[in-house]
């Protein structure tokens, strides 16, 4: 709706609003349809273990560098910032606790999920989108293979299963990064810092972070697959799907993060 | 055989039940009507050729036959079962009767040629790896492609892709074969080879085939009946020798390769 005549602006605005909300509802519908179909086909034979393993390597192993780097620098900057802040009221000894708590409960799951949304969510959308516009998905159906089962289930399963271990790794690397900065740059006592790291840290903090991670993995992979699946319009359409997948997955991750935090604690 | 209550009107009568019955099929995309009430019976064991102008809706029609596109109105009934009513499990079972080759090949570009053709064999049979390999080579030889097993899809020419797609479609020797322009863009000798494969299957196997082509010579060779699709409707269906004698002006222009006065109607 471009530049409506000023007389008709209210109507055009309503039209625009209507279009946008229809579009939004359509997206939500597609997401949950894809989620339902994925669960439906996940429990039915044949089970393609080779595909599962291949996708798990692609999501899990190949994402270690990017997730590790993200976690390390987040831990380092956390230590730096809290140290500067807590110094003002002589609470430096709590830096370790703050770093470990915020990493395990919040930062590691969310930042890892956002990085994976960029890495995997987009590539899922591009891959399935290309298969859609080149009729490879039609070809699968024509060969009596259910595309959701063959393509989507292994990818969603792999992402959902691999995110928790990745986040556990991120927890560790992030805490180590914080330790390095605090001890190396801020002259914190290593023994005290180490003790404080775990003093207030509950196993539940870690677990809630890992549960979040699994949910984020599910969200971002289903979003990517659903975007790819509903691609239309050639190479340009694939580009659109890819961008939309990352944007949508990131938004939904941040949104659901709030509610998950509310539920899980 | 039990007739389920959902099976619509067409039940076997005195004559042979059609392998595929298409009843009053309508389809439009974004308000543009592509199929406008198609009725057609495809008999068991026949080779039907569909001809028609570019953009007439041939590919769309073919995809309806296997349920890749759902009609807005009308039915496609395969062996007495309505594709639209069939639930997912039944639908997969019906599709297993089909093999289809696509206009652009639609090969899996994450696999090499061998794995593409082996895919339906591995998925739907318990053939040993040796048997699979033998069958793949046999199918490739039929379409005059030897020694490309280990090439990747993006290393193939357009015509090679189409032939690999053809080989993949026939690999399982299904009951019904759908070919979307299998020999377009091939040199005359290779195109004739594809025609020969189709003719041999028609003569020796109980297979039902629907082939789209632009090439009237090839249509004459492979068809038991030729159907002309125009403006979303079946303009005529007839055996090849009758078809060429039809007096319809559009068909005569089509056969003679002459421009037709108001052809733009289809392109619009
Ligand atoms: N998925 C789609 N969305 C929108 N329009 C479509 C779609 N598929 C086909 N069409 C339209 O339907 C019409 C018929 O297309 P179709 O591919 O069936 O033509 P065709 O007869 O196979 O032509 P050709 O001989 O060139 O392959 C075209 O006008 C095309 O634009
Ligand atoms: Mg076509």
C-alpha cells in the first residue's frame, strides 16, 4: 500500500493493518502446522538414523566454534562490566556469582540460540526453499516419500537435541572467560573467584538454561523449515525466506525467553 | 474389493474401469484460471499424450494426477480412490503406484546421479546393494547415459538432467508413469531413444503412461491417444491417426506449426 491519497488515508491504513495481521496469523498458523506435522511424522517409521546423525554433526559439531567464541567474549565482557560496577560499592567478590548465574540462566542459552538461528535457521530455510522452488520437494512426494518426515524431522530433531549440549559448552567457556578476565586483568583472587562462581549456582539454574536451549532449538528449526517449505518465487523467494526465517526466529526466541523464564523459575 | 462409502459416483460398470478418472477439474492461481473443467478417463495400459500450447496448463494438470496440487473443484480418482479424500497413509500408498519425471528434472542436488536413481529403490524395496546398482545402470543405459553415475547434478547439462529424471521415474517400474516433456531439448537421436523406451514399456508392460510433449512426431510414435489441452480444457482426444485429421483450426495450426490468429489469449 504505497502513498494513499490523503482523503483515503484512514481506510488505507486499516487495509494495511488488516493485511499485516492476516499475514501474521498465517505465519503463526504455518508454524504450528509444521510443528504438528513434525511431531506426527517423528514417531512413525521409517526412521532415518543416517540423516539424523548427519544433521546432528552439521548443527552440533560445526557450530562449536561460533558458539564457543560468543560465550567466551560474553563471559569476558560480563566480568569486566560487573567488576567496574561492583567496585563502586566494594562488592567485587560477587562478580563471579553474577557472571555464572547470568551466563547459565540467560546469556548462554539466548546468545547461542541467536547465533544458531543465524547459522542454522537461515541455512535450513535456504536449503528447503531451494528444494521447493526446484521441485525437489514435489519429486519426493511423487516418490511417495513424505517430505516433512524425510527432510524436516531429522533437521528439527538434530537442532533440538544439539542445542542443550552446545549451551552446556557455552556455560563452561563463558565462565572460564570471565575467570580469565577477573583473575588476569582485575587481579581477583583465583581461589576465591572459583569458589564464588559455584557458591550460589544451583543445578536448577543450569538445567533451566538447557531446557530453554532445547525449546529455542525447536523454535528456530521449525521456523527455518516452515519458511523454506512455503517459499515461492525462485531465487529471490529463497532469499526472502532466509532473511525472514532469521528475523522471525530471533524475535520468537526473545519473546519466548521471557515467558520461559517466568515459567521455569 | 470393498468400495469405501466415500468413493464417488464412478464405480466400475460393464466397460473397463479407468485407471485414472479426472472429473470436472478446476484450478486457478491468484485468480487466474488455469484448468477450467477438465474431464478425462485414462485407461489401464494406455499411453496418453497431452499436447498444447506453452502455458496451457499441461504441467499443472499432470501434477493434479498425482496429488501434488489440490484442485479447487473436481476429483482425480486413481483405481477407484479419490486423491482428495484419501488420508495421508492411503495417499502415500496411491503415490507408490506412480513414477513421475519433471519438466526441469527436479533431481536431488545433494546427491550424485547414482543416488538419485537409487533413491526410490532404496526407499521402497529391500533390494540388495548389488541389485540396486544393476538396476541403476540398466535405467541409465536405457536413456543413453553411461558413466555419469558419479557426477553431481550441477555437472549435468539440461538434457542429461531430464534423462536422469526419466531414469529415476522408471526405476521402480511403477504401474503409472507421468512424463513432463521427457524429450524436449534433446537431440533427435536421443529423443528417439527416449521414445523407444516409452514404446517398449507400452508394448511389453501393463503400465499406464501420460506424457506431455510439444513434439508431434514423437506424440505419433508413443501415443495410443493424443489429448489437446487448450485454455484449461480438453479440446479433443483421439488416437494419433484420427487426431491429425481433426478439422479444428487450432489443432491444424498446431500440427502445421503455423501462427494462430488469437493465440495471445493463452499467454495473457
Ligand atoms: N504454482 C503456480 N503459481 C501460480 N501460477 C502458476 C503456478 N503453476 C503454474 N502456474 C500458471 O499456470 C499456467 C500453466 O502453467 P503450466 O506450467 O501448466 O504450463 P504448461 O502447459 O506446462 O507450459 P509449458 O509447455 O511451457 O511447460 C501458467 O500461466 C502459469 O503461470
Ligand atoms: Mg510444463
